[in-house]
């Protein structure tokens, strides 16, 4: 259950100068945005195991007195961006609101403890030690990993008993994944075993019980389909507008996550056509049938949010003459429903570790921005926005060709 505080409790916390659940900032000037993100990361990790939200007060000095800065919509949006700008992974659960404390408006960021620690800000794990923020020690990370083992509820965090570390591509992990996930200084001081590093990235259950997780197999597996038969994308190029028309190209895009995305990107690029206009202006104008970034965002969104539980179905990408259909197994999840699907900033994660990995690998830039970004690219290319059909067990996105 999501916990909160009354205004009376917030005023007490604002005045408590020794609390390890409170951070105060007078404004968003200088290095305050960075310090706030570090604090949010630390509160989400909840190393002291308070199991209560941490609070960031913006508009209060070190003595707990409100400074009276204007609490505008812009300020609140900047604070809300902490959740979705992709710098903190997995994304924290937080709320942002104005509260009148001691008779003065103050911006309040309420950060819930994470169910899947460790949480990292730009590759570093921050924790709270009394009123101070610190980078987590090796022992701190072990504690956070143990907390996660008892809290995990997501399918992609479940270990696969029949798999072993030998089923993971450890070279890919060391040379490609870790340098993107963890900052250079931490890597240089790294004294962890390979099992401890895999556990810290949630690729195995724990260092003591090193079975790969579902996410570990999807991201690093040598053959993910051996354990998850539906872990691939099926691409078809159909010469016509109906499934009964001839198939002119097909591809089964499988392998670890990055390989799946790259192979699908290759197909999307190969079949896209660009019209060249030499007459409308002094310079030639090139207009693709579909803007590639929009297709990439929508396809990756399908891969990120699909279900791997209880189905062997892949993600389908069917390219017809007049449209592209992207179908993803699994309906809406959590806070997302058929009624609010695709609304800007509204996002929930069936596969939070997979989502974190896609962010680490640079396959998504900002959480919750995929569909809005695709809409913008399509509008800029002069075509209609994507259409969504949201059912309990699947979601289909249709992108119409330029007329």
C-alpha cells in the first residue's frame, strides 16, 4: 500500500533536523537538481528499512523554515521529471505536490521505498546514513539485494531453476552492459565476484543462489528461447493489405535483447521507402513512408511491456502496403488501463528490470515518453497518429502509411 503523511506530520518532519527521511532544498538553483535526485535514489533504496516514504522539501532552508519561493506548475513539473528522465533506474515511485506548511507553500516530493532495490542514479547506488547521503558500500548493496529477494513480485525478477550462469553471455555482460550501467569510478574499485555483479544488476537471484532471472535470460541469455519460447519478434512484409496476401519477406528476430532490437531495426530500415521531391523548393525534400524513430519507439514499447508469463507468443510486426501493425502479448498493466492507455506521462511496468536494462542499453531514452515521441514524429512526417486497440490479453498498434 502506498503510504503518505498528513500536513501536521510533514511539518514535524520539516522541523526534525536529524531525520534520515528528510532532504531540504531552498530552490532548484545550482546543484540542487542533482542533490535531489541523489536523495530520491537513497529514499527509494530505504537502507534503514523504515518502510516509510522519504520526503524532499523544496522551498525550505536547512533549519526547516519555508523560504517562500513561488511553487509554480513549472517547478512541480521539473520535480516530477525526476521520475521519468531516465537517470534513476529502476524508476522510483514518487508524488509531487504543493503543501502549505507553517503558513507558506512548499513543494513536497514523497518517495516510496522500492520493491526492487538497489536503485541507481547515473550508475551509482545512493543510500541514507542518518541525515547524510552516501554511495553504497559493498555490504550496503548486499543488504539491498537481500531485501529485493524478499520483495520481488515481478515476473522478470523470478529465477529460473533449470538455468545456470553458464547460460548467460558473461563477456557481453562485462564488456557491454556493466560499463553502461555503472559509473567508471565504481567499476575501477570493483572487488565483487561475477556472481555479485550479476546479482547487483538483477541478472541472477543472488550471489549465493546464482540462477539467472527471467530478465537475465532475456538480456544476456545465449539462447533465451530455450527457457522462454516467446522471447522473439516475428516480422512479416506482406504484399497487400490482408494477411492472406503473399509474404515477400519474413524474419524471426531472436537472441538476447539487444540482438532482437537490432535485427528488427534492420528490417524496419530495409523496407522503409523515401520519396524525393526536387520541384517544390530549391533543395530536395526527402520524406520517408514512415519516420523510423516512431516505428522504433512503438516496437520497443511493445517489447518492453509485453508479458512473458503464460504465453509462447512473440511480438508481431506485420508490414502491409497501407499500414504497419505491431501486436504485443499482454494487456494493460497496473496503473495503465484501456481507458487511459497512451496518455503522456502515465506508465507502469510489468517488467521493471527489463525496462531498466533497455534504458541502460540506450534503447529507450525516457520512461513513459515512447508513445508521445512516436506521435510527434508521425505528425512531423505529415501522417496520422498511431491507433491502439487495447484488449485484456494483447495490445495492437496500427500506423497508417502516408496517403
